[in-house]
């Protein structure tokens, strides 16, 4: 794996992400500054971490989405390269037009920082091959704007094409408004682009990979990615 | 030239901030408020004096950055 972790002013989860990538793949990722216009040669995975790029000014992710490195990411994704956006990274991917829809203020207007349960909807993607379809994983969230929404036609397409890969659920995998902490439509926590090579998700799988933390449910995502990329190489 | 771009949420898009403000106005006893939607205002100074050019520039600014047209509408005014 030759991962590139993008760094924007105001991002604060890039070191968690780099640590997890190193731990799970054995390879140190490159840290790539937003003002760069090219990804390092041989990059096979771009990760946009969480945080508060540009202080969430204007709209979450809006300014980062228009930075020079994002043109390189767009062309990388256009060639089928794998892109993972977590939290602010998901917001940036939506603002950049690489994923449809938008992440609105949480329904209860509060910043929510705690563990949630996710139902993995598919295991046949490079991002989720480390899980079984229907498996429930426990991962943390930390966001004020995670309430996913898109127009009705887009939602119908996402659902019809099986592009919702993670949903907020109860610990036993039931979709229930009580377990949908931010009010996202259809309890959507993570979606794929049309081609299936760009994933955006609000929760932080990178924070649940080490036994010392007590939960390692995020590991499957990175182990799966490592395996997918190892196979492609 | 002075100009103003107003960005508002599209009809049907949930606006929790507007709802909270609406509730606060009610609890303050401000009578007769049917609903509140929150938006953004950008006051922009433009170089030059060509009105048509200014409008084109403002439209570009709104489309490319100031509004997310998935959920927002915008209105451009050249104030002169």
C-alpha cells in the first residue's frame, strides 16, 4: 500500500489516520499538503482525514474541496484510484463533487462525540471486504454536521445501486431512529461513488484498531484495503 | 462597486438552526412569527464599473464557492 494522507489547515485527525495506516498495512503513508498539485508517484490510496479544515468556515469542507490537491485527487479517482474520506474528509468529498449529497447540521444541533454502531451493508467492496455483510461494528463519531441528505432521486439511486455501505444501527443491526444519532436520511453513515472507488463515511474507523483502546472493529476496513491493494499490485 | 450575494436554503431542506431561532423568538414572546429560515449574506466590493461584468463575476463566485446548489439558492445584487 502506498497511501497519501491529505493535510489541510485545520485538519486534526491526520496523525491518527497515518498511525492506523502504518499499523495495519506496515507502510508509512505520505503526508500531502493541500497546496501541492500532485500526489506522490505510485500512490494507490488517498485518504482525507477528519478535522475542521479552514475552521469549517463557509460550509464544512467547502474551502478544502477547492484547494489545488483536490484536482489531483479528482483525476486519481477518475482513473479508478481508491479514495477514502472520513468525517471532514466525507464532507470535503461531497463539496468537491466526488460524492453526491451534503452533510447538514445534526438534527439535535449538538456536536456528538461517542461510539456508535454501524451495520456493514456490503462486503464486496475494496473498503468493506474485511467484514461480512450485515455485520455490526462499533466505531466513534465526533461531528456537528453529519446529517446526510440528498435529493430524492439521488437517494433512490444510492439505494438502488447498493451504494450505501454503512448505516447507523442498534448493536444488533436494527435500523431505528433511536440509534441514528445525527438524523441522517435512511440512517446513512457511509456511501460509495458510482464507480465504487470513492468512499465517504462520518465515523472514525481509524480510532478503533488497537487492542489497548478496547475495540478493534475499525481494523477490518484497513485490513481489507491493504489486502485489496496487495492483490492489485 | 458594492454588491451583495444572499444565500438561502432551498424549500424543503430541513433547517435546524432556523427552527431553533424560531423557538427562541417564541420563547422571548415575539408574537406572530410563522417560521424562520437562516441564510448567509456576502457583501462584496468589485473592481471596475461594468455592471454586466460584475454580475457575471458574482454569479461565478456563487456557483463555484459561496453556495452549495444541492441545498442552497442564491441571489445576486449589484448595489452600485
